[in-house]
């Protein structure tokens, strides 16, 4: 538990009192719990410029025994079969890659996937955690969902609380593993 103490001077009836307020911030598992918005939203500081969102070169690197390639393929197909003006294909050189996806065993964290995609960064990155409980579940459906979810971040989509959206920020709550209409609408609005 962390405590933040703030002193406030209160004046009243000629007497000045100092009031100490203590706000306790509970931290569980080294993470602060927060709520996502219900609906998916677009972060315009992430992703690509309009007109430069197609034909992105993606590279996949596997570290450790768990192979995420088929799940990344699933996510790439979801991106490429979407009516929005977004697409990517596998390249052969890290130096030309717009997107680098890697899988590994990160045992010191609890997340299943992580993306980093500010507009100014090349390559944008996705990390898929083979040590997460979601990955260890052995569910191909869930791993497809994780890979697709993380790839949507590359085009600027934020997490949400809606379990019927691929952007749902909680793997165990997400009811879909394909790009959903809310995401298609946001992608088309930004990139078409």
C-alpha cells in the first residue's frame, strides 16, 4: 500500500487548522487497476498516416518453444480481409519491417500481449507472451484472439471494456477473436 499525504490549510472562525488527507492507493500484482471505456476508441498518435496504412511489412520472430506464427497469420488475415484501407504482408528483412512481432517467455509479467505503435516509431512492435496463463491454456481460439487484438493496436485502436469487441482489454472476457464491426468502423473512419 502506498500513501499520498496532502496538507491543506483551512481557515475558519479565526482559527487556521491543518488538515491531513491520506489517500490510500492499493496496488495489486504491481499494477494499478483502471477501467477502459466501454467502446473501442482510436488513438491518432498511434498507427499510420492516412494513405500509408496499406502494404505494411510484418516480420515474426519466435523465441522459445511456443510457436505463435499460426495465430499471427490469423490476425494478419483479419487485418487484410477487413474492408478498411489497412493491410500487411510478411517481409524478409528486419530493416524493411514496419511491424515486428515477437514471441517469448516473459515470466515476470502477467500480460498476454503488448503493442507499441506511436506514429513516429518504425518498426512498431507486438510482443506475445508464451508464459501468460492465456497462452498456457492451449486454446488456439484464445491465442488467435490475442494476436488479432494486439495487431489492432498497431493501427491505433485502444482497449475497451466491451466483451463483444476484439478491442476488449481483458483476454478472459473477450467473446470474439475476429475484427468486429466497431473496429471496422473506426478503421474506415480513419484510413479510408
